[in-house]
C-alpha cells in the first residue's frame, strides 16, 4: 500500500431507475453499454484510470486539469447518446491509499487497484451535491486547477457529513451562464438564502436576525471581513454611526455559518446602559447558567472552552471597557472562538484586527447610466427608493440629481436610506434643495429600526452623547473649520478655556479613534477632516451656544495671518509652496471671508484678506471670485468710512479687473485709489498704485500717460529701496517700450528686470519677464532665442504654481509652433491655452488665442 496525492473523480448517472422503466431491460442494457464505452474511450486522452464502476465511475487522475477536462468531455458525450443521459460529477484532490491486488485476487473478482482514505468519501460528498450536468470541485481541487479560460463559481463552504472541517464547493464549466447553485444534498443539509445569495449550510444553531432588505454596496468589504475572521480571532468593525457596521457584521456572520458548526450568536449591546450586564446578556443568549463556586464569566468561559463559535458583539462603543474585558477573557479561555465586534472605536484588546468601515465610494459627475448602475452608493439609493416608490427609476434625466444627492450625503448608507424614503413625496432635485437642513429632512426611518437609526440626527446624537465634556467642546469648535485643518490650526483656534492647549492633541486623537474625525496622513503634513454630516452637526452645536463668536473670530484671525504669511512668501523662491498651502486651506479662507462680509467679523478684515490674497487670486485664476469679494467689501459702511481700507479694496479690485482685461474698470478704480493714497501719504502705496495705473493706461492706448506713471513709481521705489517694486517697474517700462515699437529699449529694460527678479527669486516677475523677452525675440525672427526664453518662462511658472502665467506661455509656444509650420503641436498648445483663458476669464488673451486658432485653421 502507498499513501500518495491523487485526484479522484466520481460520476453518477441521474434518473437511472426511470431509464430502466422507460427502456425495458434490453434497451437499458444497450444504453449502459454505450455509456461505459464512451466513458472508457475518454480515459486515454485525459490520462485517467478506472478504479470502480456502478451507475457511474470512480476514476483517478494525476492532475486536476486532466480530471476537469475529462468531466466536461464526458458530459458532452452523454448528451450525444440516444436517448441522452445526464450525470453529475465531483472532483477532489488529496491523499489516497493505493492498494494493488494480486493476479489471484483479481481472478477471484477483486479490482486491480483499490483506493482508500478520506479523499474517496470527500469526492463522493462533493459529487452528491451536484445536479445532472454539473461538475463540482472541492476547494483544494479548485485551487490546484490554476489559471484557465473555463467559467468558475464558488458555492460557499459546506459542512459535510463525516468530514471535520467545512470545505468550499466550486463549480467549473464552459459557460458561466450555465453555472448554478447545487441541489440539496444528504439529509440534514439545506440551502438557505443569505442576502442575494443561496448558500448550503448544515442546520447550525444561531440567533441571527432576518434582514428585510437585500445586502447592497459592501461586497468587497464583506469579502475582506470574512477573510480576516478566518485568520484573526477578534475583528472589530470601526466607523461612525450610519455607515452600516451592523449590517455588514450580520451579513458576514450569516455567510460564515458553515465555519462554526456549534453556533453563531448575535449580541446587540445598544439597549444596555450598564457594562456589568454584558456578561449576563451573553450568558442568556448562549443559554448558560451560573454554577456554584464560579462567577458567571468563569462559567461562560468554561462553557466555551472547547467550542467552535462566532459571537457578534454589536454596538460596543458606550460599554467599551466592559466589552474589552469580556472579549479578552473569552479569547484567553476559548482557543476556537471567534469574535466580530462593531464600535465607534477599537476595543484595544491583544491581537485585535481593526477594520475601518468607510462611507460608500462616490460616483463621478461625468459617469453615464451604465457606470452609475454599478456605483454602490447609487445602487443602494435606487433600490431603497423603489421600495418606497416602485415606479422610481434611474434615468438619464434623473442621473445628475442622484449623483449630487449621493455626493452631498457622502455615501453614508443611513443617510441614503433615509433620503430614499423621501421619494414618496419629493423628487430627488427637491431633496437636494432641502439638504441645507439635512437633520430635519432625513428623519422617519422604519419603525423596526432602533430609535437612533430612525433619523440622521439621532444617529449622530448617539456618538456625541458618548463623548466627554472636553471632547464635546472640541468637536463643537472644530465645526468652525471647512474642508479640513492641521494640528497647528486646531490648537490655535480650539486650545482655550475650558480646554488647555496641550489637551487638544490628545482629545483630537480621541475623536479620530471614535470615528468622528478622520486623519489623512498622505501628504507632507497630516490633516484632519470631518464628514460634512458631522461638521454640520458640530457647527449647529457651536452656533447654538456662547462659544460661537470667539471661536469664529479666532478662526478668522488665524487664517488672516496665514494669508499674510503666504503673501510675503509669494515674493520669493517659495512661491510654489505657499500657493499649494493656500489651495489646501482655500475653503477655510473662503469661510473666514464670508463671515467678515456677513458681519460676524469686522468687514475691514475682508479687505485685509483681499490684500493678502490678491497675488494668489491672479496667479491661480480666481480673479472673478476675488472681484466679487472686493465688490461686497466696498459696499460695507466700515470700508467706505476708512480711507485706508477703501483704498486697499479699490487697488485689489483694480488689479483683479486688469488681470481679466477690464481696463476701463481698473483705471477708474485706480484713479480714485491714487487720490486716497496721496492723501494718506504712504510712499510705497502711492508708487504701487502708479505702477498698476501705468498698465491700465497702456492697455487703453495711452503710452505717454503710462510712461509718466511708471517713471514716477520707479523713482519712488528706488528712493525707498523697494527692490521688488523696482523690478516690477522695469518690467512695465519694458512693456511700454515694446508697445511703442522700440524693441531695443524694451529688451534692455527687460534684461535689467530679469537680472534683478532672478536675484530676488521673485518667480512671478521673472516668469513674465522671460515671456516678454521670448515674444520680442519671436517678433525679431529669432526662433531659437524665443524658444529658450519661453521654455524658461514655462518652467518658472510651473515651479511657482502660476496658472495664469503658464497659460500665456503655452499660447506663446503655440504661436512659435504655428510660425514654424508645426501645426499639430500648435493646435494642441493653443487649444490648451484657450481653455485656460476661458476658465480664468482672461478676456484679451482669450480673443488673441481664438484669433491664433483661426489663423491655424486657415493655413491648414
């Protein structure tokens, strides 16, 4: 005898008795002979060996691919018989005991080769689950099959009679559409529906609640949680309320029933208010009674010591210490036990595997109906909406509103389900309009839900009420932020009475742990953010108390100081870094400005923001937004009554207007600004206004007026030692001379500007200077020189985050390509520049770019 690894295939012809009755003895004998002939003729091509023969056959192969190939060919051959036959097939790969019989034994009727060992009954159990025409494999056989073009499907794990461990049952075939769930097997087994799937399980004791709705949207998470539970003894689903942790845990537990033949037990801890009741609740569910001389926990541990169970501990957050102690005790006492917990925070038990449950991924605004139908968030909303309004359907017309809805609800399953209930009376567009008060709108969940799941507010209230007093204060103050924040901002704005500055970091970490704040550490510096639902809740709490005014004032002043630092940084080598920082904090900057304009802060603060952000707005294409802010600030009495604030607002508004080609508006504002600033007597402000006015006058065709303004400005800048102002003055004089047609004087002034701006590391001025030099070289016919200047300008603009400058340079390079006859490159460059000009509302540049494209099309 020998113990070797082999592949066993068992077949069984279905309905054989009926065939005998239909065909009679001779007809049946002829059909069975035909069956045996085709079955044996297929063995040599697939390198198989016959071991035994009844209504089907026991066959042995060296490899699983050979066994599968034989089985599929066998099924096809049986359908060609007249009348056709149907058989089921089961394949298992494992250790077998081979016994070669002697010639004398064979002569007495023994088989030449006999097979023993567990592999044979395992293959038989697998085969017994199949229907006619099906080929089922054990998990080990499916794994050994390897890569193949054949269709495959897993039917889950089965607890098979006589086999200690449940095994996976897989199906293989030529056509995926033909794969189907196996039939009921032997007595004691049944096929049960779990969500959208039918799974075969043994009658396993459990108290899992039946789910009224299909499980949608978490298929990947479900697979990952199940895999974790197969290798980890404690898995904790962690996330904020409303994300579907309970539903995910119940689905995983239901689908893992076959792995736990002694039971799967669900403990809903939400109704409990005393941690001491956790043990008694578990004992009641498991039907365990206290024993003399032992505590109830000790009795429970003894009961579970040798049992293979899964216990689901749902809603642990409000009893976190008691749950941690309970879980630790069970894991130490019962080595075969598995625990699946759900909580707002981890249990901090040894060997705990944490699994974050996040909002559902959101679709893209550009997705079509086909893509949206695959979106988990959209699928959930549509399916739930149809339960309330059967006629509801996702259409092309409806799609944009649905995309907006799931985005604004951030993929939170509870919020999506509550919104879906509203389609009975409202269109999705109407729901979107009312989401400003989401906590009032998203109420009225099913009566079968726990109270905290019937409205979005109650779901968040549950988490908020579990916080300590200091954590509640911090969460409220964090409601002042929009779009995220870093630790420095949180400490500066929130670290005041009744909180200490040093407490903020620990409390912030606790809020992250409790899933109310999210940490994003993908960038150079860690940042924190809240889901908009949590932020709205925190903001509502903040505005409802006395802490709102000082918190909002602190937020505004903090970001004003940041804007001022960035403004200074834009005049140096770190322009790109400061541009990126302002982009990162843009939502907070906007929030602070809006508060100032709304009267929550002094309106003059809005002007200070405008002064600090002027360069950023121009470089990044936000001029339209900046002009709206300046217009609102100029309408405030506090600004009108302050000559300095009034002048600052006029100057910024003029610079922004100038950047968009609105030269008449720019000139009008600058002339009023200049009069105010001459009255105030600040030399730098006077010079800056004159310098910008020179550009406005030049754009209006007044070269002489422009030269007079810039000459006076440059003299002031030189006198007070303002080198950046000198560089800008030289740039403007170069532009004036170029407009006047004196290329030599223009080039000389620009070269002086280039040297000075490079020494100052002022990227905006240096980039624009290189651009001007490139265009002068192009007009002079120096293509090589022009390309060199424009390439340098492009690199400077990109390094400094100057979108506006980069768009102008891209258009300039397109013109060079057009002049050189490189039409495809010219078309691509000019089209890219025109898109940017349109987006940033650079009107003059847009007209020039469109004219260049027209010229290109005319020459093509």
